[in-house]
C-alpha cells in the first residue's frame, strides 16, 4: 500500500483506506486488516506497542473481528502506517468497499466444524478485500449450521454443511440418532431411522453418533447465503446454492460481486437490490452454468 500523504488525500479517501475521523479534532481511528480475526502473537505484541506509541494506549476489538487503534493524531498517520505495514497488520477498509472477512474457528478447533473456515476466509480476503463497490460489502464464513459467524446477517455468507444418508439395512433401530439430532429431524418407523429433510439443517451430528455406522456422509460442502445485513433496517440473507469446493464459492461470489456492481443503485445494499429486481431472476442469472446441487 502506498504511504499516506496528508496534503494530497481528503477525509473520504482516508476513510476508504481504514482511517476513520473521530469526533475529536484532528484525531483518527486506524482500522487494521485482520482476515478471519486472526493475528499472530508477534503481530499482537507489535499492535500493542504501536497503539501505545501513536494512539491512546489501547485497541478496540470491533463487532466484526476487527482491530482498530483510536486516538491517532492526523500528523502521525504516515508514521503509524509505516509501522503497521512493517508489523504485517496494515490499515484496512472502510466506506464503499469489501470489508474485513470474518470467520468462526471452523474445523481448526471447533468440534462441530465442518469446513476449513480460515482457508476459505483467506481465499476470499485475497480475491475481494477492499474491492471498490457502490456500497459496503461484508463476508462471513461459518463452519457449521450453528452459524456462529452469522452468515445470514452479512451481504455474503458461507456455511459448512454435511448431507447424510441412512442405510436401513445397517440400522438397528437404537434411536441414538433421534436423540442426538438438535432439530428432531430423524424419526423411527418399524425400528428403522429416516430423515425428515425439511427439518434437517445438514450438521452431520447424527452420522458421528450412530454406533452402527449406518449413517454416512453423502455430501460435504458449502451453503451460500446472499443479501443479509444488520443496521437500521436489518434483513436476513437468503440461501442461494450449495457447492462442493472452495473454488466454486469464490467463483459464485465473483459473479455476484460483478452483478452487484452493474445493478446496485448508489448506497443500495445487495439484499435490497436483489429484492428490487426479484430473487428468482437474480438466482436464475447467478446459477446459469453453475454446478451446484
Ligand atoms: S459455527 Fe459451528 S464450527 Fe463455527 S464456531 Fe460455531 S459451532 Fe463451531
Ligand atoms: S443411531 Fe444408527 S443404528 Fe441407531 S437408529 Fe439411528 S441410524 Fe439406526
Ligand atoms: S444432519 Fe443434523 S439436522 Fe440433519 S438429521 Fe442429522 S443431526 Fe439432524
């Protein structure tokens, strides 16, 4: 990233690069690029020193896994930028751009995790972070249907999913899966288990619990949501497609981002744009030639 040259850059340009003007005269909050909310121990120590040297001696952890340093004087922006770049935690994104990509721990640490959330978050960060848009765009990656990273409350959400199949011949009728399923999506009939699909959230817990190995994974992949947001007029994102690879996830988001650039009105969030144009038409346009299920 090029250095900030204060005489040449106005406040809007500063904001777009993660320098947010505060209510106090000449003071800025510097927002950092922190994909998936992860920083190394060394980076964290560096951020602490930098906040002490140039800010108010503390950092603020944002609601979207971001880190920002408040109370930086406008005359220190060049120097703090240099230090942050050296620390490999450069200033981030604000304004009408793709914002910090957030992710839950997924299968790295969580026992419920289905997908590699950090790997996918890194791919999305590399492809989309800070891309110029008509309006802010937020991505969330969540490891399973518990949805801790709130994929339905972001413009673009991804969720790890597993579809299971029950082999009746192997099923002993023990009922462990019916007790295990958080959504009461498995019933026993004639001592054989079967899944009620419109209740199943695709978490895969039943397959792990079955003592007879009668439940197997049919499909492990990603469910994509689009059009969610918080704020003054919250909206839940809608399910668009299920795909099997992280590369397909990136490809479908590229398609949606390009569509959004063509169709969004100024300051219109993607969910509002989809509603104005019609979800079915949007879905049809997006899924042409896609290989989802
Ligand atoms: S969404 Fe699932 S994988 Fe991610 S933290 Fe929550 S329970 Fe774990
Ligand atoms: S846990 Fe397995 S064996 Fe027991 S009822 Fe369910 S599918 Fe059948
Ligand atoms: S995948 Fe999850 S929600 Fe679906 S039947 Fe199994 S335990 Fe229930």
